[in-house]
């Protein structure tokens, strides 16, 4: 690592020592050489004279535990007292970019696996420097000095310095270019279960944590936006005379997405929307409906699509098959429904702006804001509060709620909070795409799968977006093929095709993205093949699996669930699903109980191999949360379209999981020592497969559509 790839800054105001270094990836190497000035004011660790240790994080915290786990990595190597660390959100700068190129963005379950090594090295570098400085002051060897609980100790004399005592000396030192870090197996803090960082926990438990919706600025006004209900509709004309007469209403203005009311209070703005008469131009898409989309999807699959995977001789395998199994799977549009409503605060002041945004991508939000306001990025002060859930929704490609806030605030003299209602979010789109999948497998006389063909039809998430070059290639969307073309089973022949449909309905990544359709598809048809072959579902999978990690995880979950000795009860079934996503393998066994017109997931056993669990408690939390998130899609959640409009509005008709839906969950972590994977999303795909397979075990009926309707 080169000296220039490190960053060291002293601040005159605090006399603090700030350190951080930039480890270029392939996607960032050219940027590092081209614009090194951009790195100078940015850092990850700040030590103040009063012994505060500030950890500055580029990822956002939206409940996934990133702040805590990355701070653990720093604390492990720096040997600081855990409670002394202050975790602060970073400003926008290239040094904080993600693995997804020149973007500050939190997604893809990437935060820990992509940043843990960098953070550990930063902690180790600072630790080495502190020891070197103290050794010089005491005139002893570095060997005779050690750090513990935010102090540096002299082994012989028992003297000590607080880290803050050495700040002035650190500023003149060279940063170690190759700091030694601990082996993960030797860590004393990392790898042990921890609750959220005490300061984060205290803020949230006491209600002092600032989320986007909590931001309050002097003289701040509020805005609500009248959006069309029909996708793609535009304002033809409007009459706001009645709304403008309401007390507290300051202004009504047209913006690209609709009509905005600016008022002294948000409720006044929201109520004023009811007094605006709007004529919409909605003719182009008013006939879009589920029925029409289903017909289009089915018709598209009558022809050949874009090839996702083609190997072996599928036609020959089917021609000589002893048995063929076919299935068609339907998965609806899904809203994300994060608990905190979408919103943003923007203060536009001529050639500069100040922003408080709960976006999953600071860079994308900044780009949208600067384009609208006509200001330079360096003139925007960007604040990142806590996010009240994300699941992909706050990283919208089309910028929707961020653009609303920018257009509303443009040229206004005061800061404005533009806040969407739950109805705005659920009815405005950016859904998980609707999928229709047709699959078939050929079985030989032994019951083994010899060929696997698939057709996947959906809108593209990436086509037409800034990410098209990355996510849409040769007519195939990344979300159509992930988890499908790279399934883990040893099958000789494949013919897998994708069909990309156009629609006015905005679509977006959703927690675990395309894996939400590929897992129930692959695991569903494999389960059907096992039944047709008369072989135990887990034994059948083990026979086809070659990767030792998959085999180990599947055997582990079978053992934990006592699969071999499961009791057969009336209306009770057990099902299995195993899937890899974001570098992590997760297998789940679900136990379900079926009634006349409903079902209950009573227990889920989950085994997960993410390489190494930096914080086992957070791994357990994320897998448990993912399971409950998936149960909502299995039982309730769907967006239905009629006459160009989403029919769902709020939680009363877009149902998510309740406490009463939550099963008993047992999470088993396998520290395999393999490559580190993500954890925020990999728990979703296997539950979407395990439950339908369990329902078959209980009822003898296969369920190929979600949400699942019993009876």
C-alpha cells in the first residue's frame, strides 16, 4: 500500500488527530490517481485531546447494524474502550465510496464484507503509531508498550497515557504502510456477540436518535405533494385557489411529479392537497392492469428470449427423459414499506444548499439535488441521519422523493421538509418487479435431473438507468438471472432465457433483489423432482450438490432441525430451502401448520455460512428479520394494478408481517473461514422456498404463486 493512499489530517479547531486510508479496488484505482485532493479532508478515525475516539462511517445505518459491526472492527485493532467510541456519519467524499464504483451507497449486503479489512487495518495502524509515540516518550522499546481500553501502558513502570495525550505527536508521524492485523480466530472482541453500540442503543431507546423525519431546522417549513394515482400521468391543469386560502399555507407550486403545497406545518400542507383540483393527462397508461400484464408476460414466453445460460444438450435430455416436470411461478409487485416515511430537508441558498437526507446513496441523492438546484456538489452540505428501514427503497434509481424535495425547495428562502405519506410510497411504485417464471426439468430413470430449462419474464430494474452497463447485458437483467443461472446443483444441461417487459410502473431492487424469485423457483422445482424420484428432499439435494460449503450448511440445518426424526402430524409439514446470495449460504427448514383457509409458520431452523460472523448477535438478528420479512411476501404482500393504478394504499390493505406471524427461529452460525459474505439479505430467499415446500408436505398441493392462498 502506497504512502499516498493514506490520509492524515490535523484540525486546528480541535487539535485532533485524524487518520484514514483509501484502499483502491479495481473500480477506484483510476479515481485515486486522478483526484487525490478529494481525499485530503476525509478520515475514518479521529482522536481528540479529551480522549474521545470518533469513528466516521460512509455507510448509512438503517437498522442493519453496520455502525456497530464496523466500529467493532476498529475497536478490536485499536484496543479502545467500546463505550468511548462515537460513531459519526461521513460527509460525501470519494474516500468513502462503496465497492459499486464511485458511489457512496449502502446496499447489496456489502457494508461489512467490503469494509471490515480496511477498518481493521486503520485500527491497527493507529495502534502501532500510538505505541511508537509512547515508546519514544518513555525511551523504551515498542515491545515494552501495549494498548488497552483507550490507553497506552508501559509494561515495566505501569505508567500510562490516554490516547488523547498523544494527539500532538501523532500528527508528525508517518502512517504505517503495512500494519499487522490480528487473525480473526485470535480476536477478543470481533466474533463475539454484541448488542448495538451503547451510544446508538441509548439514543434509540430514549427517542433521542435523529432520523430523517425528526430533523428540525429554525424557520423550517413543510411540504406535501399531490401525486397522480395513475402511473405516468402528468398534470394538465390545476386550481389551487381554495388551498391558498387555508391558514398556514404559504405557497402552491407545480413540480414534475405533481403539485406541492408549502405550509407552516406538514399536516396543513397535507390537508390543503384535498382542496386542489387537478386535471391529469393519464390516457397513455390508464389501461395497464394485472390482467393485461399477465397476458403480455405469457405471450412473450411463447417465443425465444435472451439467453441467460445454455450448456449441454437440453433438447436431447428432454427427448430421452424418463419423466418431465413443469411448473409456472408467479410473483407480484412488492412494495418495500420501510417504517419511516420517505422524506428530505433541503435549504437552497443561491449557489449553495444544505441537505438532510435519509437516502441509501448519498452520492445519488447529491447528484439529483445539484442537477435540480444548479449548484456545485462542493457547495452542498449533506447530512445523513439514521434511516428508519430501507430494504432498497431509499436507494431509488429515479430519485423520486429526493427530486421532490429539491424541486419544492428550489429558490425558496427557507429550509423545507418534503415528506411523503405512506400512501405516496405504496402507490408511487419503485416496486420489486413482477415475475412470471416457467421452468421444467428432465429426470432420467434414476430420478436424477439431467436438464433444467427456464424462462423468466419481468421488467428490468437496470435498463435505462445509470446502472445499465453494470446490470443489463445482452437483453438480460441482473435480477432475472441471479441465483438461477448459478444455482448450486450438478446438472448437465441448461437452456435458460429472459424476457424483458416494458411498463410505466417503476421497479427497483428489493431486499435480496432477484434472489426473491430465483430461490422459490429453483428450490421449488428441485423439491418436486425429489418427490417424483421418491427420495428424501434433503438427501436428493445432497446428491446433486458438489460445493462443500453447501453440503455442510445443508447437513447442519438438517441436524439442528432433527430432520431425519421429524414427526408426521396431520396438517403439519416441513420444508427445506437453500440458497446463496451476496456471498453467503443460508439453508432453512420451516415447520408449518395448515388450517382450513390459512397457515402458520411455527418454527424455522436456519444455518448460515457467511465465512466469519463478526458480530454473531447481529447475524442472528438479520437472519431472523429476513425470515419475518419473507413471511410477509409469502402470506400477505402484493401490489395489484388496475386501470394504471396500484390498488393498495397503506398497511390496512398492504399487509406486512405482524408479531403474531413471527415463528420461533433458531439461527446456527457456521464460521467456515471461507470468503466473507453479506448478511442483511441472505435470510430472505431460503424462507421463500422452504415454506411452499413445507406446505406441500402438509397438504400434498404445490403452491407456485405468492402470496399463498390456502383453500
